[in-house]
């Protein structure tokens, strides 16, 4: 399997995040991607290549121009206000406040585009997020070119980012950008299977009215877990997209037998949907020792998970999302990919 990686991600190196009501140590850190890369090299999973660059049009298929400009110009504006260090929003247009106004002040702009306070923006965030999107686009191109699979080792992750919103450590929605690119390149329909522990609210929101992108997500029940406000079983798509969203909220403590049951159901639906390509939003935070999650998958289970994914036999683009048990992250991630390849062989 060909792997796409860019060292640009190290420019996004936050030290702190706001989580569980407190300022805590950041968990979405550069060592995450480095440990996965090290394991790929150690196991010889496949050749590692840098991303190509793409015109901004590829991002505009998913994100609004004002949002992209905000991300790009953020650091200059932040510095112009006399600020330094990591940036967090602290005021949002909640119920009763106007969402149609984009304030000029940087604190207002931050609140307008953010949906949580847990995703610090730093000097290098834009460069890293842009490279991450290019990694995803390059991986998509590899599969468009005829390979049966590819892995985009994206960082920062993407699945929480919406058309014009950031949060959940995500700024550009890498999986959504890859999906649009594949549709542009001649795919008729794409399925995105999101197996990160957290619901992929951004990806769902981007495609909820679309019938050419089937979004399927297995995740911790939002009634008890972040992102709390999307990912319930009754969300099945809207308008032309009715029936093209499927959510499998699962309880705390979900282990492989229970997870496999839901995955199996999801894969049957994916099989029937008949898309021509599968994009897997690959989060490894379902791991039993993940520091912020409460599922119980073991390192060995990730091999089985990879094998299950190949059951539908579709060309597959893997896009790296969450997973915060850094020490075991390389093994867990590569286990999914080798489990998948072994089955294919
Ligand atoms: C890409 C991705 O996985 N983003 C996840 C963002 C989650 N941020 C909020 C984390 C809240 C953690 N609560 C942990 C409770 C146990 N200490
Ligand atoms: Zn996650």
C-alpha cells in the first residue's frame, strides 16, 4: 500500500487544549504522526511519498472562501491584536445571537468559525492543515490511478471540520476534500466510513443533503460523548440525501465483539449502496488505552478490523483521523492497514 506523508504537520504543535472544562495538555500532537510513520517504516508496509500540491479549488469544493481566508490570515491578525501563543475562542453565536454577522475583531471571528474551545490555533496551523489536505488529495489520486488502496497519514485530522467551522482538533475536512476530488475525477458515488471514536460531525454536515456521498459512522453515543450535538441514530440525511447518512452510536465500554456487530451491519449497507470507492476516516481512539476515550478495542482487534474492511472489496482510501495513545498508535494504525492488505492478498 502506498503511503502519503508530509513533515509539514509538525508546524502545528499545540501545547494546551481546553477539554473537560479545563486547560489541559494537548493530545493532538506531532508525535502521533511520527510514531505511525516509524511503524510503517519498521514493518515495510509500503513506499512513503510526499504529497503533490493542488489548486485551492480542491478545498473550495468543501469549504467556503471566507473560512479559508480566515484560517490563512488568522496568525497575522492575532499578532496585530498584540496576541501571541495559542489561540482559543471564548464567545460563540449561541441561541439568540446572530450567526449571519462575521465580526471584524479577531475574537469575534474565532467564535464565528469555531464550534469548540478545544482546538488551539497556532502560527503554523494553516501550513499544517493545508499539507494535511494535500496528503488526503494525493492518496485519493493514487486510488483514482488504479491502486486498490492508499493511506493518507493526515495531521491535523479532519472529520470534525465543517464547511466553515473548525473544532475537535480539525481545520480542513481531509476525507470530505478527498471525496469531492474523487467525484470530480469521475467516481459516481463515494462512501465515507468513519470509524474514529468520535462522531464525524463535520463530514456528516457537509454531505447530509447529498445522495452521491454515503456517510456511515460508528462512534461513542453523543448523548454521553463529544461532539454531543450530532451523531444520533435518527439522523439519516436530509432532502436529496435522505437515506445517505447512517449513524451507529455505541455505548461506553464497547469491545470488539459488539463493535464488530455494528461494523458488520454497516458494511452490509455499504455493500448494497454500491459506491465505486470507499474512504475510511481512520481513527484509532477506539483503543482500550486511549487517554480520552472509552471503547475497548485491543491492538490485535485492529488487525481483525482491517480484515473486515476488505470484505466489501472496494478500492479504499484510508485517511488518518484521531487516536491519542501515542505509544501504541503506530502498531494499532498499521495493524488495521496490514489486516486489510493480508485479506486482499
Ligand atoms: C479527531 C478527534 O478525535 N477529535 C477529538 C476531539 C475531542 N476533544 C474533546 C475531548 C474530550 C475528552 N474527554 C475525556 C474524558 C476522560 N478524561
Ligand atoms: Zn476521535
